[in-house]
């Protein structure tokens, strides 16, 4: 596993995977660390896992656009494939999972949190949302398969099409998160909520997740090259390239 991008802690049987990679923009190093950690935990009995961030204001802002701004189609295609693998790895983890969302959770960061069975979000300034359409690309199709199994149609419309980002209160109203908490209490509330699920018979939890979501996992494993190609066509449209370059420049200052 890559070093220094993910802190792995254990507290009373609940494992914390804390992203510790600057602003936690997703790059190959952080994605590999997350995938490796989830795979290792799954192979060691699938204990309860909390996904969190060490950054005081950001859970995860999405893909590292500074890295991808000048990437060619093959490179972005490889990145998309690795991201699809990551979403599947987190979403299909057999044990109980939760996201402690103490800061902004945007685009792919929002998708990471929604891979988790339970979501707890900090009240205050934090926003959660999908900004892909603002950039000029669709939400990756495999991630939409995951979202359709998680959220109601109104919640999907709110996240996918509005692109404004939800406060914790609004996210709770739509069922995008299950609980809200003051920012300093987010981890403690997440642990409390996850402990309730983790305290139930493990085999029953694993089989229930499989019965409920297994068909979606299978669809995601099969993937869709045509849909990925359509995503890349949007990514490399001239208007989208200008927006990506502009965001990358802003992030570099």
C-alpha cells in the first residue's frame, strides 16, 4: 500500500481509514491506498469501517484536476477505469461501512461517501454534491448504478442535476445522509451509529448486503465500454477542456 496518504486506526473493533493526502483530491496514489486497505480488511473478516478525512474543511473534493488537466485520452481512460474499480471496491465491501463527512464532499468525493452504508455529515459550512455537469461531464455510469441503488429519484435529481451542493440539513431531508452532527462530533456520532450495525450478527449483515446489492455489484463488474467512451467524449469536448484547465489553474494558485 502507498505510504503517507491514508491513516489506518482501530477503535473498539471499528477500523478508521482516514484520508491524509493534503486536500484529498483523488489521484492514483490515494485510490490505490483505499483499494488496498478495503481489500485487506475484507480478506481479514470484513470488520466495520469508517471512511474519514484529516483535512479540517474537506472530506474529498473529487478527482485531482491539476493532474488530469493535460492528460491525453488514454491516460484519462485509465484513470476512469481505476476510479470505477475503487467505487466498486468500496461499495461491495461485505462488512458494515460509514462515512464521517466533516467537510466538503464534492463530485467523486461525494461518490466515495455514498459507497458507505451509513453517512454522517457535519452541520455548518460543509457541502455535499455532484458537480460533474458543471464541469461538462456526466457522472460516471458505474457510479450512477451505485447511486440508483442508494437514493430516491428526488435525491438523485437534487445531486446529479442541480449541482449546487447540499447543506447537511438538506442532505438529511433527501436521505443523502442518515445523521448530522456538529463538526467536532462527526467522528464520534459516526462511530456510535456504525456500532449499532456492527453489533448485529456479521454473517446476517454480509448476506443482507449481498441479497440487496449483489445484482448491482455484478452489473458494475461487467461495466460498459460504450458508456466510458461517452464520458471521455464529453471530457475532451473543447468547452469542457477549457473549464478543466481553468479549474486546474485556480487550484495551482
